[in-house]
């Protein structure tokens, strides 16, 4: 099949894709009716425009159906899209689901092994026991930690994304704690590994990967703090001050109120976690941006809403 990350303007498309979203009865500014379908494979998503939605060649479909799309790749306002000429629901023998679910480029078990080494490196008995509760002892939790994404779309929005992001942040924090030796390394590594643990409840499983009711109402930061508090109750003698410091790191790891943090960082470990989390998220976004079809054709990539400015790739490593 032709994967979405290989699409170029003028390319003909005739393959089966996952229907991420179907919108009916839309209207252009000039009053021209159209339908819209967002299609997905494991390499990304792209929007398809259906300019003749009442055509016999256009079948109805629901979100998360597998559909055969026949059309042509075009460009509009600097973004690639597909002009859909024909669309039909595919039969089960026409697709392999694994081709349509984005997955980390790194080996899941290898990353998990590195997480376990970090867990063992935490010597504080209470923090070590807490980490093992989430990342070793609870088989269902471990399975979710390995498979869950870290976001809906912005960064690490793929199977293994939560694991990859958590490991990356914890690895950075390990080095930060080695450079700034006044930091409590055990506290910082524990916070780094668990800072997004609430995303296990915030997002539904693939291929949906959308916000759950809990996710919309509470968010992963609050849920993560609650999960840690509940788990600590079952660890005899867990120091209240240490628990509050850990929960504070979780509650403040987005850094600012406007970024969703209920608290601003008030201890050094929380500051370190905030910067490590922000760096990993932004640089992963850069990687995904550079690898996207819209990034081809030049060094300057145009205005980027995330970075609020015209963005450029470097010419040489």
C-alpha cells in the first residue's frame, strides 16, 4: 500500500485506509457543498475532500471503518490533501489492522527494560515500592504503560508513546541530577517515570486514542496525582512530606496555569521535571514535523502555530 508519509502532490491514490473521521454536508465560503474524511495509516493522517458527495461512487461510512479511497493528492494552503473520487467500505480480508496504527519506532520491550533499570536505581524504599506498584507488579498497568500514547495528536501520539516519552524524560532527569547534585535524584526519577501515568486513564485505546470522560473532566495531571496518592496508602510508613513533594512534581510538571498545571513548580525537582518534559515534547514534535509530508520541498516550513512563527530545519547535522 501507499503510506500517507509518502504522499506527494499529483500522486494517484487507490488503497484501503482507516477512516479517522467522516464529516457530512459541509459548505465552502463560496457555498459549494462537500464532505470531508480524515484517513489514517500507521505513518500519519491526511484530510480527503469529497466534492461530489452524492455520486454513486461515494458510499457512507462511519468513524473507524476501513475504507478504500480512490483519488489524487493535491495541495491547498501549503497542506497536502486528497481529492476523493470514490470511496467504499472495505471487506475484512482487504486490510491488516497493524498497518493503520502508529507505533513507536523503538522496540517496546527494550525501552521497558531501560525503565526497569531506572526503577532499580531508585534506592529510596518508599519511592522504589511505588514505582514497582505501577511499573512492575500490576500486569494490567504495565500493559497499558507500554501501549498507551502520550497525546492525541501533538507529540508521541502512537502506541508506545507514553513509554517512550516517560523513558526519555527520566533519562534526561538522570543526567540533570548528576550535574546538579543538590537535587534529590530518587524523587526526580520517580516523578519523571510517573509524571504522565494519568494518561493511562485519560486516553482510550487505539485506534480511537481519544479523550475518555475522565480525561475530559479531570485530565491526566489530576488523575495521576490521585493514582499516586491511592497507591501510597498501601505502602506502610510512606512519609507524608515525600508524598506531597512527589505529588507536587506531578501537579506542576506543565509549569504554568495556562498550560494546565494546577500548581507552579515550587521545588527544584519540579522545575527540572518541567523543563525535561517540555524539551522532550517539543523536540519530538520537531521530529514528527520534519518527517511529515508537508515538510518536504525546502528548509523553511512556513508558519507554525505551535512555535508561533516561521520554522526552519537546519541544513546540516
